C-alpha cells in the first residue's frame, strides 16, 4: 500500500492501515501547505501547535506501527488496481502497490499582487476559522478577487469593526450588497490594488493605483485552490473544476472513479482544515483496507475452489509432514 503525501491526511491514512497490519509506505515531498503558518488551529487537544511539529508527531506515531516513509517526489504513476507502479524523483526509485491513496494536497494560486506571497500565511490570510482569531480587532483589508469577497467581508466583520473592502477584481456590489456593507460599517475602496507594503512578513499598508496608501495590519485574499491532480489523471482519472479551483471527486470514504485509487485531505476536499483532513485520511485508510480485505477474500475463495492437482497434493504434504515426507 502506498500513500502519496505525508501531511495530516496521508499520515492519518497510514496509521489506519498500519494498525490493520497492512504494509504501508508513505512518500512525502516535504511540500506542506501550512508550513508558513505559526500554528494549526481547531485541532482538538493540540490548539495552536506548529504545523511541522504536528507532522513530526504524526510520523512518529505512524512509524510505531511499522509504516515506512520515503522522502521524495512521485513524478509518475501507471497501472491498475493490484498492479500500480509509482516513479519517485523521475524514476530513481520505483514502487509497486495494490492500492494507492493520494493525499497530495493543493496549491494556493494567490492574487498577482506584490507583497501577497511574502506575507502569505502570516499577515496575509484567507480563512477566518484558521487564523481569524489572531487578527481580531485589527485593521483588516479584504482584497476582492471574485464574488467570494462579500462572504469574506461578512465573516471577518465578526472579528473586527475595522474592515475595508478593496474591490480590485471583484464585481461591483449589487444595491443589496451596498446596503449590507453600509450596515456592517465596511469601507469600500474602488481603485485596483497596486501592492502591499510589507515589513518582512508583516503587512503595513495597501497601496492602490494613483499612489494612495491605507494602513493595515492584515490582508484577506481569496486563493484559487488547485488540487494536485496530476497523478490521478495519470492513472486514468479526470479532475473536476469548481468555482473555487480544481479537485478530485470522491465519496465520503475517499473512493474515486478509478478502481484502487483513493484520495484524502485537500486533494478531494479543498476547504478541509487540518482536523478534517486528518479525519478524511482515516476514512480513506479504512476504505482502502476494506477493499483489500474483500480482494483477499475473493482470491482465497477462488483458490479453494480450484480442482485438486499433484502440485496441490505436494503443497499439502509439505505443510503437514515437513521433512518427514522423505522418511527422516
């Protein structure tokens, strides 16, 4: 069994499988999406834990059950259920597997505004549940990229009375939305955003076309969530495009349209936070184990139904008598 991706989802899947005595290899490229963040939130019992510390603990727990981890990037995939081949680092290493779980996560496609990437994960945010508490009561700018801007304004207005909407690429608000913005006390700036003024990873101001600047403490943006679907497509699947980006469709257990291929975490659920991603990993691991168990049972039944032969008689004799079959 191979799990591609060593984040919360992949490690949770590996633990579920290893505890069921499956042989599991996790291939991890070390591209954790939340690595820039200071802490992971809404993780029951581990509130605010540094993301890399959480992963280190997860690795240790998985390895305690016999899981092996291979540091590398899966660059190719082929085959069908019971006979998958994965290429690591361009073919330097090859792995075969009966089942594959893709926990490869996603890439945040950020707005093309200077300063956004530099402060991403620190003072440039997107999720009020992940990091909103940390910017409560501060001066928050929402940079509009699409119709989701109004949704972000609504949620971040619950955290601060000082929220400014920069329309940028967002559509012009409707009459109803203008009323809503006024009711929330949200200021609206119509010129396009030129750049963020940042000090290290800390936002200091938002500068718009024309040169005017607005002092800010935090900036909210709307990434496009692009799940890493290349391996799924290489195995015969198709990615699904949504208003928020691209993902792999799967049922609640992570079962995809490609037999033997499962997904976990942000690969199939772009909105999933850390705890939800880990939960989906447990479900995918359990589903993969159940699929293998059913295949093992079918194979055992088929073998038992095979007609008796001299080869089978020899195997039975060896199993029962051992060396005594030679008269010793």
